[in-house]
C-alpha cells in the first residue's frame, strides 16, 4: 500500500485529495498546521496519520515526517513565502527522506506556456519549478484549467445571476479548459499512484468550451437566461490589467484579470489533454455542474 503525504490537507482541494486517496485505499499522512483544530477534526479515519507542522518548518523536522513516503502532494495556497520558499523547503526535506516523487500545488491553466509577467501567481509557480529541475524528487505538474466553482464567485465578475448577465472579454470564440475541485482531486489521486507520470506535466480538463458555449451551458444547466455582455477586446483587457497594476497595492486588484487574459487569448490553453490516460475518471462538464449547483 502506498503512503502519500498531503500538504495543504485542510484546504478546499487538499481535503478532497485526501478523500480521493482514501477511496483508493492509500495510507495518507496529512500535514495540519498547529492550531488548526477544526482541520484536524475533519480527518476521522485511522488510515490518516496527522502530522502537525508547516511547510516552512526546519527541513530536518519535515524530513522525519516524510520517512517512508512514496509521493508528496502539495495543495497549499499562498504568496511567495508559501509557494516558493515553503514548497522548496518541503522538497529539500523530501530529498533528504528519499521520497521519489511529488506533485506541487499548480492546479491551474497552462502556466508552463505563460511568460514571466503574464500572471503573478503563475510566476511564483514557475520560479519554484526552476528549483525542482535539479531535484532527485521527480515532479508532476497537474494542470486543470479554471475551476468551475470560481465562475460562481461574485469576486470574479464572470456572471451576475441577479441581473442575469454573463460578462466576457475577447470575441468569446477561444476554447477554455474547466474542471471541478472534485474531479481535480480524483485526477490528482490517480496521478499520485501513476509512476509513469514522474517528471511530466499532466493536463486534464472536465470540459473545454468557448465562452459563448459556456454561457449556453450555464443557461441550460441553471435553467436561467443570461445576457452576454462583452467587456472589451483582449487588447482592452491587457490595457486594463496594466492600468490597475500601475496603481495596485495588492496583486488581487488585477490577478483575476490576468487569469482571464490567459484564458481568452488561448495562451493558457492546455494542449494536448491527457484525460485518456485516466479513463476511470468521468469528469462532469459545465452544464451538469450548473444543473447540480443552481437548481
Ligand atoms: N485553477 C483555478 O481556477 C484555481 C482556483 C483556486 C485555487 N486554485 C489552486 O488550487 C490549489 C489549492 O487551493 P485551495 O483553494 O484548496 O486553497 P485553500 O482552501 O486556501 O487551502 C490552502 C491550504 O494550504 C495550507 N497552507 C497554507 N500555508 C501553509 C503553510 N505555510 N504550511 C502548510 N500548509 C499551508 C492551508 O492550511 P490552513 O487550513 O491551516 O490555512 C490550507 O490547507 C492552489 O494551488 C490554488 O492556486 C486553482
């Protein structure tokens, strides 16, 4: 039986990854930060060993917790101190412990195709990946497009269900990749148990739709009408990002537009997709997702 160490196990994706691993009868070692009592209590299963700690802990402490581990999965979220410093620290500990493989916390659109400067969060992951290259621990980057769940968050300004408006940039004809958190967790568990994924990038998506198709899928799924509202061209979007960036005090003031830009220009498109490598996973598409969540 494999043992998988999950960092970020108490997060939205991390919890689902733990569940997906347990459904496959994998022994899980879950890293829970000190003081996260609620997160700790969620793991009521003797096959889940809780390790209290932080990925920025001294590496020798983490090395002890990583003894006997086959794969490290990271589903952490945060800034440079977590995505770069923390994950590289975790990787060094994994090297010391002789762990053969790991999955860093990428779970995004095609960040490997983006240039530095295109997306601040992708930059962190790209910079961290430069440290992985020479490591004895083989990385597998799992890329899934955009989470369908985020489309519903008002913060993202994609859809306003109250006014019945679907907002988009560009011409709406560029195919975009979408996946749910649950399907991403299932793929991650499969990848963790697939030694042939070592050193590769795995690109998977639950659905691939242009934004025009996405609007119609949302309408069919939810049973509600959404009027399309074009916010501008992709060049307008780029200009809006630069404007906001020039005066921003926080990356979140323009970050979501950067993700949007990578989607609607096709620069972050996942290609080719590896869904066929994991035929046991039948992901749900956008229409079904909105049927399940909006009815
Ligand atoms: N493609 C998309 O559309 C999309 C959208 C959202 C997120 N994502 C990606 O999905 C991944 C997971 O995101 P999420 O939404 O599940 O995040 P989340 O719910 O915020 O969970 C983050 C996890 O990281 C843990 N963590 C943070 N700093 C840590 C540290 N120093 N040491 C140990 N653990 C630490 C948190 O612990 P605590 O519980 O103790 O805070 C939590 O378990 C990230 O890579 C994120 O970028 C992708």
